[in-house]
């Protein structure tokens, strides 16, 4: 399959086709993914987001990978929903070091009626700072989805995690259909979708392909596709899973890029365990979005200054929002990094 043919936006991928992509020689796959990437994006720009846990721990879901699940003893303290002003302060700090999108995550099965007004104020406040807004709050009903859209929420994150066939091995408290329903509500409300999955949970190659097929065969591709590498946490059922082969992880990014050519493919959880060479390969394979800062919900993430140094070595610049002049934006990021290099810029709800 040529790169030109593969860059056409499709919604009818078959398992045989996707397996064939995965099974190409590594160099051919990377070349094809990079060619597709360059047709739709500047290959030397990466979108930068910051993720903050606004409510940590005691989630009633039994996701076997998650340290926030109330079903497992991982030593994580239960915390209430953060105060709105603390969230806005963290968002302002994120903007100061170059993030263009601020993502807020709560460990809920779904938002409660008493918490929704505070969540909406967070969206409105972050939006007023000039940042794109993103939230992950669990399952939504139509009324909640419409309220978030009216408050100005740009993106809603709701990962499918894995294939429908393997899903029951990982989660039993929420169905795959529930997840797809929430994505449908989000799209109908006019918001953008952020949805991806996790590698390293014991899934097969067909499961990895099946996840991408579910995403790519949606009526519209998710605008953002986070590809996570399992962060193994003691106390969770997946703590002793085998490590993901680095080349297999890069293949996943490349196939995601080919199947969803206009989506931002995010190098997400697990980046703390990746060396610079693996991250560089990820960008070559078509990843063009990262989380920036010291925390990714409750797990570590490379520090912002390390990211900027790697960007400089690779000739990559943060993707600026359209209303900003690129050179001014870049200079502001670099100056903020110099001034705030030694400060603790981000925190999660457990430390609030």
C-alpha cells in the first residue's frame, strides 16, 4: 500500500489490512507513517498538553491497570475534588511554560450532580485563560455532555483502552458499549474527542489492531489519539505484566498515524520509561502530541525542561495555537523555563 493511498481518510478498516500494516518491515512502516504524517502536519511541531488530576483515588471502576481504582491497595490517598481556584492556578502555570491545552481528570465512574457546577466553573475559567480545555470524568449522560459543551469544553477524553474482545479481561464495571455511547454523546454535542488505549496489558497483536479499528472506523476519527504504555503500579493486577517491546510500541504509533492521518497521535503514559532515542523514533513514526510537566495524573512524566532540551536537539518546536505568533510563543516558553526551572510547577490532587 502506498503512502498516498494510506493517507486517505477511511472508516472501513479490516483486521487483515491492519495486521498487514503491523507486519511490514520496520523501516517500511516508519517511512510510510512519516510520509502520511507530512501530508497533514508540520513534522517538526508537537502539540503540548498538561494533565492535572482534579480528584484522585477511590474510583469505583475496577480497571486492572489503574492505581486510582478503589478495588486495589496501591497506597494512593483518596482526595476530594480540588478547589476551582487551585485548578485555575495550575492552568496558568501550564500556560506559562508552553502548554496550549489543559486537561483535567477526575477518578469517577461518572460526575455527580453536586460536583458538576464546580467542574463547569473549571472549564469556563481555563477557557478564559486562552487555553484549550479537555476533561476526563468517566461516563457522561446527554445532559452532562451538553452542559460541558455550553461551558466551553473543547475536548473530552474517554479511552477505549483495548479491543472489544480483550476488554472484559481488564474492566468489568463498565461495558465497551458504555464507552462508545459516551463518545457518541460527546460528538453529538459538538465537542472534539480524545480517545486511545494502552499497550502492555497482556493483549495480542489482534487486540492492538482491534483497538485502532474501533477508533478509525468511528463516523469521525478522534481528533486526539493517546497511545499509552502501561505504567505498572504495585497493588494493581497488572503490576507484573511483561514490558512492551519498544519497537512494538513504535509500530503502534505508526499504524495509528496511517489509519487516522489527520488526528493528533499522542505519546502519552509511559514516557517516563522511554529514553530519548525511543521518543525520537516515536516522533518519526508520527506522534505529534505529548503531555508536559511532572505529573500525569498519579504517575511520573518527564520534566518540562528535559522535554524542551530534547525538542531543541531534535529541532522540534511546540505547536502554537493559531492566535499566537510562533516566534513570540517559542521565546515565551524558553524564558519561562529559565525562570521556573527549579520550581515545582505541577501537582496532583493528592498533594493539594
